[in-house]
C-alpha cells in the first residue's frame, strides 16, 4: 500500500465508520444517494430469487460520503463487496490492489457508445462496470439573445463566436453573457475538460505522459480568460449547479450543463435552446467530457466472483435501460439502441448530449484523483482571477501533475 494512497484517502475517511465482513452468502453494496432507485430494488429482488441462498444488501450513503466510506473499509481490510464509485478512482484502487479486474469481452465493449469503456480501463484491463453516464451541451437563453440583437435561433458554434455572443449580450443587456464556474469544487475541473475535448486536447496519454501543456489546451485556457469579462461576476463563488440556478433565473445568456437542466427549464418561462458544445480551432467534431460512475468490486470480501456476476446483471442492457428511464433520470444512455432512438424522437433536445460522445474523452485516470482535481482547479482559478497568464498556469499545472500520474 503506498504512503500517498493512505495519506490522500484515509485523511478523507469517516472516523465513525464501522463494518463487519460480508457474510458468505451476502453481497454488500455501498450505494450512493438518498435512497435506492426503485428499478434497482426490483432487479435485486429478481436476482435474489434466481440465486437461492444469496442476498444483496445495499447500504445507502450520501453522495458526499459514500466514496470515502468505501475507501475506508477497503483500506481497513473489511471491504464492502462492491461500491458505486466515480470511475476516476479506479486506477488508484487498482494500483493499490483494493479492487479486482472485471474484464469485458469484445462483444460487451462494442455494445457501449464510443470511449465509454475507456473510462474504466487501465493497462488494457477494465476495473469497473459503468452504471451512470453524463455528458454536457450548450444551453442558451433565446430571450437574451433577441434582446442583444442576436438571432435567437442560432447558438454559437465556435469558441470565437461564444466570446463574441457573450460580449454582445453583456454590452447590450447588462446581463452576464456566459456562466463560467470556478469554485473550489470538482466540477470546475470537469467544466474545463469539456473545453479540452472540444479542441482535441488530452491531459495524459495511454503511456502515462502528461499532455496538459499543449497548444490545444492553451487555446482553451486563453478562451477562459477572454470570457471572464463577459461572464458572471465572481466566478470562483460558483460551481456548475449554482451557475445552472442563475440560468434558470434568466440571469445569464449561456451555460454548459447536463440534460437535467432541460427538465428544470420546463418549469420556467424561459425560451431556451440546447446545442452541441461550441468547438475550438483544432476540433475534429462535437465533443464533451465523458463522466461515468462505475461499480467497483473490492478484493477481500470473500464473495468477489458472485459480486462480479451480480454487477454484470444490474448493469445489463435491460436493467440499465430501465434505470436510465428513457432519459427521465437525467442520465445519458450508456448504450445505443431502440430505446434511445425513441427518446431522441420524442425529445429532440437530447441529440447534442449524444452527438458529443463521438469525439469526447474520459476523465483522466491518475493515482491520486484529488491531487489531479486540486491542480486543475488551481489552474483555472488562477486564470479566471487574473493571478496568472494562461501559458504560465498551464505549464505549472502540467509539472504539478507529474506527482500524481
């Protein structure tokens, strides 16, 4: 067990955590959220009925604590059989031998949208099974566009147009043209990565080389700087959901957000549209950060083989389709199919969330994901606040990431 791993994860653990080892015929599942989804309740019962003598016991833990709890139990030697985790943690868990491999067949891999399997792959092996997926698109306020003299039906298609439109909205209406989130929060890094993947950039390559300090990423950070005067004031006070709230209030012209914003907009009087994320000068096509959460199977529970079997079942196409609910849950579908086709036909606003997958990219896998987040957040904040120039901030961040790759 590495010292870095212990320091970075045990320090975040819940001091009050206690647990007993999983019983021989029970699969314990650390389940993130406020309650168990009814779809999972249904299919757990069906799996138990088909596997006599076996039970699945989910423990519901809030989003802010569930990953720390799974980590604490594993490091202490009393792991849950499986846990819902951010896929970005899988490399860290794998290198410290806390989870077992869950390799996929070529047929299984091919069933997913492109690059989804990459989010759980390290050294050509899969270490988790995707269970939830998120992409982003551009939302714009048509009323503010019209008030600013812009065509309300034509969103920006490039970064340059995004800057131009944001500037026009701010100058003509006095309202922020764009919503840049830069709070000390993980989605500040996530939001920047959408810009990385809409300009064919990367953070780390397959050989483990840091690629952050590149012309493609410099262009992204320079665009951040150019947007600051036309964005919300005090961007470091906002994370993405808070920016979304400002948009829902009609007080910002454009934001990038997940499909959940579309459901919330239905309850407002805002005339809105949604489109592909605008493209940088080096883009090959529509892109987005591909964020997945996965089921990780922990080593040492004594029921690893059966836990893998259950995890494959609970994330199988039939179950996953019901869980995603045709988009009602706000999750981007993991796999294409007739249900997705029907969803796109019934709700065309879904299209950009699917379009961005082809040229999208995964959350980078590092040995210390919190170290990665902190470096990326500091980089973004330094540019947004004017404390550093984009080129200097990018070079500094790239050097800092060497410690965590």
